[in-house]
C-alpha cells in the first residue's frame, strides 16, 4: 500500500466509514468482508489501553503488523483467484494447510480484526449468562483465567489462546502462528469469542520476554460486553 492510500484509509477509519463496532462473522448476518480487504477500525485511540498495552505497541501492531497481513492477504487472493469471491469466513474454512501465504495472512487478518474488538479501555464484566457458563465449565472466573493463562503461556513460539464455543460448551484451546479454530485442519475446534495474541510483537516493548506478565495484564482491558454478546449468539 502506498503512503497516499494508507493515509486515505486511516482517514476513513477515523471517520467511522469502515466497520468498527460491527459483529464479526459469528453468523451469516454478521459482517463478512470479501477481497480486497481493508483494515478494521480499532474503535479507540492507540493510547486508550495505557498502561496495560502501551501506545507504541498498539501503533506498531495495528499500522505495521496488521496492515502487512492485509496487504499480503490481498496479494495471496490475486495469486489464488478461486478465493476471490469468498468472504473471509469461507476462506478460513476452505484454505488448505499447504496454501501457506493464504493460510497465514487470512488468519492474521481475521484474528487481529477480532482481537481489536476484544480489547476495551472501559472496565467491563461478564454477563450473568456468561458468568454462569464459565462457572459450569471452569469452576469460577478466577479458575478460568488460570486455565486460559496456562494455555497462552504454553504456546511454543508464536500463536493464540482462545475461548471458544463448541457444541454450545465453553472450551479453552490454542493454535500456532496465525491459525485459528475455524480452519478445517486445526486440532482446536469451536467458534472464538475471546482470543489473546501471544506473538512477541504484541507485548515485547513493554513486557520483554515476560509473557505471563502480559497475560495477567490482559484481563484489565477485556471487552466482556462483546464477549458476553457473542456467547449469547452461540448459546
């Protein structure tokens, strides 16, 4: 993307012309973008998650890493025209493990577009419905956080930890790199309603190699309102 196009797109984001605030592909009635893909809006400023996630990390994560996944996804679609008219959810479900460029960048685009929405500068709490489900599946919210932290810490190298709904049950799973539970070939199955990026670029400027410290801080900025709404859709 050239500088002029990038500035134009960033202006659209700031004006709310893009898709900030919409549900993202939990149901066919939700937002399901097709190529050429564009960045989804954060819905908050780069500094809004301070001190949990620092301004520079958010700026680099969004404008460099996320943008690179989008640019490379659009290139991969050109190289694989069979996917040109598929929405992002269909691409994730149909991509083959050997289609590396499409697999990695479709996952990178989708995972991050969800991730921005799962973060909020405003403190929130799980709904009573979600709290009840968490207690049933994990014993308590505190125990859920411990189990989730264990999954996130246990990702070797780069990847994601997820809270998913699978057959109407809550589960914690993890995936390597930019894979996610919607891809047909992953061992982890379910529809993500919360996820944590544990690639080093998501936390290294502030936390260096202290991934557990980053995971603990994550709970300060979780958008439980959205997680609760998405859980209710899938219940």
